[in-house]
C-alpha cells in the first residue's frame, strides 16, 4: 500500500521592523511564513538604507555627496551608480520645471535651517550670497563618464527631496530579493509598497485631514509621497515658514499646505510631491498633467500614514 504525505504550508505572518535612518524613522511591514527569513530580509533592507545614507546624506561629512561638493569647482568627479541615478532624475525634473525642483538649493537650506533655529530671518545680503551658489544649471552631468561637475565654488547639494523615496524603493527591492513580495516601506513622508497583504487587494493608506481628497487610498505596487509643513516649520513675526524652499525665490513656502503624489516609484513620488508643493495647486497640477499624466495628486494639509494591516 502506498502512503502519501500531504504538507500544509504555514500561513504568512505579519512582521514589522523600525530603525532610524537619515534622521527619521524607517519602517518595514511585510508578510512571510518564515521568521528567519523575515529577520534576515529586514536586516538586509536596513543595511541598504544605511549604505545609501553614506552616499546621499548632506549631514555626514564623510558621505559621497559631501566629498563631491568638497572637490574644486569645475572639476569632473566620477560618482557611484546610486548618486548618479538620483542626480539624473533631479536634473530631469529641474529642466522640466525650470528650477522649481533644484538639488543645488543646499546653501539656501543651510541658511534657512539657521533661521528656524534662531527664529530670525536672514538678511537680504545673506540671501543674495546663498543664491549666487545656487542654480540647477550650475550642476553638470557627463553620462559617458558618469561624472559630475559643480560650476562654482561653495556649492552644496541637498537631496532631502528625493533621497528617502529612492531609499524606500531600494529597501523594497531588497525584500523582494529575499522572496518577500507582500511588503510596505514607510520612510518619513514616503511610502512604497509591493504586493498587498494576504486576502487584500491593496494596502490602505490613510490621508489625514484631506482637502478634497478621498480619506483612504488603496495602493499596491506603487509609491505615495507627501511634501509639506505639517511638522517642520517655524513662525517668525507671525508668518508661518515651511522647511520647503522655493529655489526660484530662495525663500520658504508660506501658509499651511502639502502636496501628495501617487506614482510607480519613490524616486519620482518624493521629488514630484516637493515640486508640486512649490508650484502650488494650479501650476503644480498643470505640470504633473503635462509631464507625468499617469500620476495622481492632491493638495492637502497633512501627510499620509499607512493602515499597515
């Protein structure tokens, strides 16, 4: 008599891990039946985020980005593939928006960070000096050599409007490499998701205090990012100044609003939300419809949080 053995695969379980990277909390939520695989995958995903922090950070003096800006002006500097990829997309958006998104805004970011700490507005001469070292056309890329050149001394690049979205993409890719498809990566105001939780058609992303937006957004195999001043802002002289700088004027956005963009990857949702916020509802919407008709966007007051089921 032949005996057959029927094995039942274990049901996927929900795992969640959190670490601080790039100054904010990075959160991984995913489903797998294997606890050993879960821990290994989470460690690898966080290691990838840490690797990118060492490349893209403007807070770390030893990062590749800071080594780049420390080179003599006018010299061509070969860069790593991750830094190249981020700068390529940044310059693409800068050209399309005529500088409404601009990663050379670093000198102005530094100036306004100090203003927020001191609660004192920069002087006109300080603003003018910082603006002389800012401008997307001063950043040149050579695709053949994968090299970068900064045209003026004292330039400083700030990737705060694009790096986290890219890092979230990369973390999700690492989870997939470990056989985990049902996953979500939340990194500050950026959320990137793969396949949905078991039994669900999508992840549920709540949009807090929406202004004309649906209260929840179902999302699978995509990314959602919000840029705004819900957390980072300062009031000086009765005026609310966002941490988001308009590169065209050299000054922060005023008032209390945010832009949310939904698209296929964090590498684009992150900067496009910043860009849309800078341009405003009418101009930002027109820009997205003209250049990225596949995206969904909302102008709203607070950012997304994940239901994380």
